[in-house]
């Protein structure tokens, strides 16, 4: 299995590779231009010598003067131990050869013309030469041209280039190591904010969800990431807070009725009683159990609705039809309370029918409960620019403005004094209504003044 390389290692290797590639490229450019420079220098030197010999050979007009050429060449090249000269007579005889250097035979057989001098290189044993071979015409009638070859020992150039390459390689290796080291240091420093973020993130626990990653002190490349992670933490904190509030609310709301049930049962059992007394207790307990069961199912519904519930089935709903159905359902209760229903307007929207009916039912049951006898519970529906508005109004006790902001909180009951009566609600109705409306993308509001209480639902007509 290939081990995953750390970012630091990758960047360090990359730094080393890049700097050694650049240096190697630069070095080879310098080496090749040096070599070209040496070759140019040698060619100029050899060209000069060829011109000198050309001058001597050109004047030869007899066989005798040809024999004297050897002496002239010896005189001309005295004091040039690094130069080698070979002169061949038109008939191929060696007229003069210095330094015992062996010129390549195929070059001598194909001599160049003076107008196009092109130096060639060859090795004679351990020695290396660069040379020129030219054909020069004498003035001897009908004789083919003489061949003169001049060469220079280039061992010192070769030596120099070898040393240069060795130094260059050592330099490249050293520079690659140094730049890798510097790269490593730079990467370590550059990644410090990531380590800081990691340290901060590892401090986040369920009890310390308020921790946030530093956004201002990190480079902009990381700021976006830190910001997104912070948003995620905020969402988690919010969800976690709601969850723990939820469980503490449940515990709190269940504790009182259960301890009441327990005490009543223990008192009843403390001594023998008549059957009627037991029956009365069981009936009372039964009612309390019913209320608890309703509360638990409401809690479960609310938990689902609050935790990003996706609406189970979306369909087109005529709101006025649902309200009419609810009026029928509450008809008997309304008659008992001496309250009348009134409906005005129509509105159509996309939503989940049972859930919307539940939201409206909670509002109607409250309105019925608090409506003054002989008054009217009014539901008005209107549609304005793709939004459906539903208002449920009743005449009754004005809600204290201090309660208004908390009315939609779960377990919140404005009339605390009545809240212990068994017939009273659990304080979940409005919380459920709000959760359903929010799940539909809408909003809720309430106003209560001059003995008139109105609940407003604003719902988008299309999803
Ligand atoms: N129409 C209204 N007039 C006056 N007060 C109201 C009205 N509707 C709601 N309230 C107040 O708001 C509180 C919260 O209502 P909500 O429907 O959430 O709970 P509930 O009716 O007490 O219980 P549940 O609906 O769960 O049976 C009520 O206890 C009541 O004090
Ligand atoms: Mg209610």
C-alpha cells in the first residue's frame, strides 16, 4: 500500500525538484555556450595558422622550393608545442609532421577549401585534438594541390569542462537540499494556521459547542473554510441546544403529573377504602393518563416537525374547505359554549393536508376555549401575491403583552393559574402550529387587544 505523503513532504519535494531542474537547465546552457566559445576560439587560432601556411605554399613553384617548405614550417611553428602541423606534397609524401600527431586519414583524403573552414575533433590515444585540413594549390604546373593539416590539443578544455560539470553537479545537489529545507520551513510556517484551527477544533465537545475557529487570524485561503466550519458549528450548537431544551422540557412537564399520580395512589393505598373511592381515583388517574398520552404524542409530533421534517405529501388544498370541515368537527363543542363560527374568503395553496388541518385545529380549539359565550369565532382567508393569509379571531380575555413573545414556545401557558386544571391543555398547540407553518415556508403572528385575540398565518401558495 502506498503511504499517503503529507502536504509538507509533497511541497518540500516539489521545491527541491523545481530548484534542481532550474539549476540543471541553467548549468547546461552555460556549459554548452562555454564549449561553443572554446570551439570558436580554436577555430580562429587554427584559421590563422592555415592562412600562414597557405601563404607559404601558394608561392611554391618548383620541386626544390617544395622540399624547403619543411624548414619554413619548422621555423614558423617553433615555440607552439600545443600545435601540430602536417604537410603532404601533391603526390602524397609527408613533407613535414610535427609533434608526432596522427591525423585521421579520411579527413586528409577529403581536405576542405579555404572558403569553408569547419574544424573536426578526434582522439589520438589519450589526447584529444581539434583540427583543420585544407587543400592548397602550388604554382607547380599540372600538380594536384598540397594538403596541410593544423591541429590544437584540446585536453585542457576537456579538463576544464569536466571540472565545471563536477562543480555544477555538486552545486545543484547542494542548492536542491537547501531549497528543500527552506521550502520545508516555509510550508511549516504557512501551515501554522491549519494547526491552530485543528487545536481549536479539538477543543469542541458537546459541552463546549460555543468554540469557534479563528477567522480573522488565518490567511484568506483558510478563512472561507473556517467560516463555513463555524457556520456548521453554529447549526450544530443550535440543534444541540434545542434537543437538550426539548429533553429538559419533557422531564419537567412529566415530573409533576407523574408525582401527583404517585402520591394520590399511595395515599389511596395507605388504608382500606370503599369501592366507590377506588373507582373515583382510577377515573381521575385515567384522565390524567389520557392527557399524558396526548402530550407524549404531541411531543413526538413536534420533535419531528422541528427537526427539519420534510412534508410527507404535498397536494393542492383549498383552505376554506379544511376550515369548514373543522367547523363541523367542533360544532357540538361550539354549541355547548354558545359560540358561533364565521368564515370569509378563499385561498388555495400547496401543502400537507393533515398537518395544515392540525395547525388550524389548534388555533380553533384555543379560540373556542377562550371565546366569550355568545360571541363569534371568525376565520378570514385572503390571497395576495402568491401568499395565503389566514386569520383566526375570537372575543375573549386579552393576552398580557408580556406573554405575547412566548406564546408559540412549547409548554408555554399564559394563564398559569388554570394550567393545573386537568382539562387544560399542555401548552404545545401553538408550538405545533408554528412548526407546521414554518415547515411550509410560512410565518405566524398574534395580536391581542381590546378583548379581541387574532392569530395570523402567512403561507406561500406555491412550494
Ligand atoms: N385565543 C386565545 N385567547 C387567549 N389566550 C390564548 C388564546 N390562544 C392561546 N392562548 C394562550 O396561549 C397559551 C398557549 O396555547 P397553546 O395552544 O400552545 O397551549 P394550550 O392550548 O394551553 O394547550 P394545547 O393546545 O397543547 O392543548 C394558552 O395556554 C393560552 O394562555
Ligand atoms: Mg391549544
